[in-house]
C-alpha cells in the first residue's frame, strides 16, 4: 500500500501528539485536514486564517503544547501571519502549516504562489520546508519541538503541492516516523542550564533584606504552571504580589497580599522586585522612573537569556519559572522569613488597596442607564463570581472595555484571562474564545469585548454555533472605535465631511442578530435587569450566545488608558 504526502503529514501530526488543529481548508490542504480528522484529530474549521492563528496561539498558551493551524498557500499564509506573529510576540508555542505551490512552477506565477519561507521568517523561530515526501515526519517533529522548547514561539512548516501528492510505501512511512522519533532529542535546541547556587542565595538574600519587596508575575509564569510554587513563595514570605493582566489568577485577585488595587504604590515604592515570567516592557513601564523608583533592584526570572540580557537587571535567573521558584522556595525553607501583616510595607499596600477598592465600589454600585462601562462590568463580575469553580476563561479586548474589565473583573484561577496581550492585538477575541473552549472544555468561556474588537472576526460566531461551543460573547456596543464621534469642530471639514467619522460604526448595530442568523442565541440589553437575566440564562445554557450591551456612545475615553499615544 502506498500513501501520499497528505496522509503522511496527518499521520506525522498524530504520531507526534497533535490532538487539535485549527485552520481554513482549500487547495492544496483539504485532504490533509480530512486525513487528520479520520486519524482522530479534532479540526476546528474557521472562516479566516487570522482567527485560526489566534486560536492556535491561545491553545498553545493554555495547554502548554503547540497549537497547530493549517492554511492554504499564498493569501491563506499571509492571513495566517497575523496569528503567527502574535504567537511569537506573546511567546506562545504555535505551528503554522501551509500548503504552497508546486516546486516545479516556482517563479512562473503559479496559483497562489508566494515565497512562504521568506514571508514567515521574520515572525518565527524556525521556518522550514519539506522538499520531498520523505522529509515530512522529521520536519513535523522539528517544528513541534522548536515551538515549545526554550522560549516558546511560532514555527512554520511549508508543504508544497507536489510533495503532498508524492507517494511512498506505508512501510517506508513507518520507518521514517520511527527515525524522526529517534532524532527528536537532537533537533531540540537545549537552553536550560543549571542554576548557580550563588545566584539563588543572592536572590533570597535580596528578598530577605528588602524593606519593600514585591513579587511581579506574568503570563510566562502562568504558562510555566508556576501557580503552586508562587503561592508557596508568597504565603511563606508574606511578600505582596502584582500580576500583569494575563498573570491575574496565578494567585487569586482576592488574596490578602494582592497589590493590584495599589499598583502605583507597589511599583513606585518597592526596593526589590522579583519579576517572574513578565517582560519589563511597556506593560510594566520598562521598569523605569517615574513609575518605578530609580533604585529598585530587579531580580528577573525568565526562560530567555536574551530577555535578561536586554533588561540588564540587578540579578537574572535564567530558567523555567516553576523550576526557579521551586529552588528559591527550598533555599528559603532552610532559613525562613515572613513579613507578617503588621509589617509597614504590607500594611501600606493593604490600606491603599482597600481604600482604592472602596472608592471604585462606590462608582460600581451605581446603576447608570444608558450604560456607562462600570455598571455592566459590575453585573458581569457578579455573574461570573456566581459560577464558582471551575472559573470561566475570560477573553477581553477593546480599549475601554479591556481596561475597565481588567480592574473590575476578578480572576481566581490561573490561565483564565486572555486579552490583547503584549502587542495590544485587537481582533483576537473570537479565536481565543474558540481555543479556550477546545482547550478547557470544563470551563465556560465569557468574552467581554468592545464592538470594534468583536467586528474583526465576528463571522466566527458561526464557528461557535457549528461546534456548539460553550461561549458567551458580551459585546459592549458604543457604536464605534472608542465610541461616538469625538472630533473637534475644526477636524470636521473637507469634501467628505458628511461621511461618518473614521471611528464610527452604524449606531445601535444589532450584533445579537448576527448569531441568530446561524441558530445561536442573541440578547439585546440596555438595563441592569435585562443584562442580569441574559447572563443568568446564557451562563446556565452553556451554548453559543451573543449579548449585545448598548453603551452610551460618549462613555469612556478615546484610546482608553493609552490616550497619550493617539
Ligand atoms: P506579561 O504580558 O504577562 O507581562 P510577557 O509576555 O511580557 O508577560 O513575558 C513573558 C515572559 O515569560 C517572556 O519573556 C518569556 O520569555 C517568559 N517565559 C516563557 N516561558 C517561560 C517559562 N516556562 N519560564 C519562565 N519564563 C518563561
């Protein structure tokens, strides 16, 4: 019996552990997808490769195994670059596999021809081609291994049409798969080095002698499954902690040592900061004054040596976050220390946090109609709290919607928040929802999206309905990017001044009707009671739903928190 390249690619993916794939089929990869399904892979078919790529990247983050997505050649590959690049920037293990044109026709203007290796290279750790059917198993193993080894990221595998149509015997295919297995450890780049005792001792000494220590953790720590070791570290030392947006939930936001509500004080005044799996990039104000004290000593824990070299911290600990914190915990155990709740630093943070929470709660308590951002966010927060454990995965994007959501919504379990991330990528929402539903089937998925974020990939609500995924998408509908027309009078001029503003969408758009077109459930809400009832019904139904929440178009601010950059 002979098999072709499509079958061998599908067999290789299954052989090396792929259970789910995302993608858009067409020439020349339809047979690859069908074969993968017949071998037991769950293939989630999208409308656009961009969303499929976002889904694969979030799947990689949530499961710790590479998320794989499949595209057609040329334009399909180009659409997929959005997901691939976003994966690499977020350091999430992701593999894009694209069909490409026949190698014999390269340079002659073949159907959907593109030099896909060169196109993908700027966005990947590794871009490789299987130039002959016999190379397929080794190449599949290589991209899967590279995507998740060392600092995770995006990898690309190119499968030309002629290679997918070549044939070999089944026995030769088996031999190639066994060989690829044997060579796996060779192809995997090794970076993990033993941690030096002196560095661990220095880190513990810095924390022990600090007057105002702080532990910051991010999505790299969540990816590393460092929640248990970080909980132990925080609880044993009594050091306050600050999660980044996607680090929320590694320890519950409700923990007594959470400094989230006292963020400015915590980062502005700490003298030693242990930063675990989070970059000192824009999200953390580059670790520089005026937000941070100029004398703060950073201890950075990151799997990437390059990252540590870039930031030049006081002390860098290169390695897997879970492993490094485990070693720190062991070192502390021999000579324990704990700040205690009456320590002036802990008290200062706790008092400030309580004060800020109380102030926010006064605003949140008001039932403002037409809705501002706070009233519906409070109702969503309370409805989510009512679900208990397992907590839902919350997906969030949009300017004001994401900003307000980050401070109001409460995260109690790790890896339950997905948002625009390192790149501030809008349009990730539906892809992330689908990935979360597939990767964490025990959890409900609740998306809290601005109408512009939703619009990037709104057609994927059909995908939700087709696969009957337990996803409730709540759209904050304020009629545009940032909301209503906010132009100053002098900005409204020229021959097209009567056109809608560049920020405008159709007012009062019926987003709920979009999902109804495919047989899903839609809700249009404008009052607290309507929203409560829609959430109660849709959360318990665990079926695809869109809740269209009409917001005052002039609530919130332009560009949310980033106004100074617009
Ligand atoms: P956040 O957006 O939460 O601030 P970042 O994406 O900026 O987080 O930073 C995550 C960091 O975590 C990256 O620098 C990445 O290299 C690092 N990282 C990824 N995996 C691990 C791991 N297993 N252990 C430690 N660090 C990791």
